C-alpha cells in the first residue's frame, strides 16, 4: 500500500514535469527571442526564412541603441521616481497607520473610512484634473509631477494598520511607563516589529511605481524626463527605419535591471507580493 | 494627555490627508463636475451642459464599439490567464523536477511592465520577419498581419497581456495551494480519490478565496490595460483595440475634449465598481472560507 502510494507520487512528479515543459518554453520564448534578435545584424533580422539563432553574439546593436537615445537616463529617471514614491508612501503610510491604529482621537472612524474609500477610486478618474492642477503650477515635465501625486497610499495605510493593530497593548504601556514617548515607541518598537510588512509594502509600491505608464506618458514632454517605460515606446516610434536588432537591444537594456533584481530577490519579492495581496 | 494624543494623531495624519485630498478626492469630485461641462480646449472656459456628454457617448456607435472591445478584451484575458495560471500553479505544487527553475521562469514576467512585455511581442508578431508567422508557415498555415488585422489585433494584444499577467496570478495560487494541509489531500487519496477528484473536491474549494481574490484583481487590471495597447496598436486597426481607457486617453489628451473624457472616466469608475460588486455577490455563494 505504502509503496503503491510512493509509486503514484513519483508518477505524478514525472507527469507534472513533462506537462510543464511546453508552457515553460512558451513563457521563456519572448525573452530568449529578444536576446537572439538583439544580437543580429540588419540583414540577418529580416532574412527569410528567419534563423532563430544569430550568427554570433555581437554587441553593435547595443552600442547603436546607446548612441541614439539616453537609455541610461531613462533608467535613472525610473529609479529616481520609483525610489522617491516608495519612500514617500512608506513614510506617510507608517505615520498615518500608527495614528489610526494606536492613538485615540475624535473622528478616527471617519478618517479610516475616507482613506479606505480612496482605494476604490481608479487612477483614470483623477488623471484629467490632476493634469490641469500640475499644469497650472508649472510642474509638468518635472520629477515632482511624477512623484508628489503618488506620495500617499490608502492601500499602504490599510495594510500597515492591520500589522500595527497586532502589537500587544502591554508592550506599549510598559514602554510609556519607562518614559518612552509615543513617537519614540513608533520608531523604536512598532516599525521594527512590523518590518516584514513594511518591506512587503515597499516592494509592492516600488513595482507599481516602476511600471507606471499613463501618467508619465502625459506629464513628461522631453526625452530627458522620460522613464524607461515611456522611453522605449518613443525610441521605437522615432526610429521606424532603424533595424529591429537595435530596438530589441534597447528593450533588453531597459528590461534587464528589474529582471535581474527579480531573480536576485525572488523569495522576498514573492513573499512581499503575497503578503500585500492576502492582507489587502 | 488625551488632547496631546489627539494633536499628535492629526499631525501624523496630515501629510497623508493633504496628498489624498489634493490628488485623489478633489480630482475625483472635479471629474464628476467636469462630466457635466463643456470645456473649450484652449481658453479652458466651461459651460454647464447637464447630461449632454453622457448623451453624446450613449448615442455614439464608436463609443459602443469601445464598450464591445473592452468586454471582449476582458473575456480574452481574464479567463485564459486564470485557467493557465491555476493549471501551472497546481503542477508546480505537485513537486516536479527542476521545481525552482520552473518557478523562476513562470514568475519572471512579474518583473516586466506591460509596455516592456509589448516590446517583447511586437517583433514576434511581425508579419514577414517575425517568428510566429514563420512557425505557422512551417506548419503550412499562412499567418495574418497580426497587429494590423482587425480580426486578430485584439487577440494578439490579449496574448501578450496574458503572458505578462500569469506570473502575478501564479504567485497567489501557489501561496494558496501551499496553505492547504497535505493531510487533507492524502486522506482523500487513501479513500481512493483520483488526482482529478482530489483537485475538484478538496483543492478547489479550499482555494476558492484565492481564486476569488485573483479574479477580482484580474478583472480590474484588464479593464485598466493601457501600456501594451499604446505600444502594440495605438488603438487600431479601425478601433478594434480601442478600449474604454484608451478612448479616454485619446479624448482627454489627444483631442482635448475634457468634458467628454471626464464623463468617460465616471462611466469607467462605475463599471469597475459594478464588476467588483458582481464578483463579491457571486463569491458569497461560492467561496468557502476555511
């Protein structure tokens, strides 16, 4: 009985492995193809019948891509914007979540309801008035335009609120008896105790900010201010005559930082995503 | 002490409330207000026109086409991505060989934005030099010009979208699957249930909260798709990939029809709310919380 059970487990493992092969190949193919095309020279890209593999791994497309658009600037812009948004969201959310979960004041329930309510409003509803607001401040095409509107997050507050709530009241009271102030308690105890949750939300916020498309599309006007997501679209439409090899090389360079970061931090990344998803 | 605590609380809340009031609540209210206005593109002068913007939309065949395109896009993206990601997650959970390698491969698109995903697919779809039509040629099928063919463009955009989305879904399905106690499945197996029966009567009911969460998020994401459409088709050919959000973008920021675009935003808001509510309603009957 037991050995039959084991046989069945082994059979299951084999079936699972074999069935996964095809979808895994499909899933990895676009990335693999991207690299292959980026290593081909102009004539090789458009020859028919096409060959999957390039003649040799060559980097001239990468040099040409770097020479024809400020790709590193795009990445720098994305990094600046995503880091600031993440930092601001963490900062404002920690403070607000602490006030809502550990302090007592009049109107607390209303404020909480209001903040949770903002989670229901999709970005498309606010985008037109926000554009006019920033235009009237002469903020278009600046970093603050890309950062400030996203410097608070209803979701972040709601998420951290639930973790701050689990900190035992006794710990807080003991700290106050020792003469610890409320703010000190927040940064000395509440934040370190909730670090996994704060990291999880930080990852979530960073990914969301890095991947933004519509807002940077309408608020950036010069190449120097474009983020990676916007830059790649412009790169393609402005270089229609350029070899696909160069365009794919540009894509490969703009995609690689996040892909490598993901591979390096996969475990924390996955944990962060599931934590923010399940609690939210 | 209490008054001090209250002052501190408002102080801590101030940055959040200021940002949310200025960039979420005020513009949301402003969008409602603008949806009843006709705004002149350059002078920005506006006139109250009542429901005229909504009437224009509901009487416009073009707008109904964007509604149809959006619904088909929802159908082409949400169902395939749920089915594929659930299947892959179950297989990954069945302890295959090279489990870690497989998992990295399937989750990788999470690190790729929708516009970058579109860039990965755009050359695959190229009618003459792309790999897809070459592969079809080898099989004796003459492939269409995917992104320029009104019958195929939406499907092509949907495939790239599903490719990108399933990594995200798999993360949640895997988390849900690993939280199901192994003893439950083993008990069912010892009672003589086959793999399908174990999946259908043990795994699936216990996974239903995750399934519910993932489908709500998928529907919302699909309704808000933008980057991949902008890169792959810019809404064409013949409007066959112009979704509600893409149309809103064009009316607001290409044609500068602020009032009309605002009423589109209000309708989109209503639709997202409605879709979420319908799913919550359905979940009440079907989802089992352990």
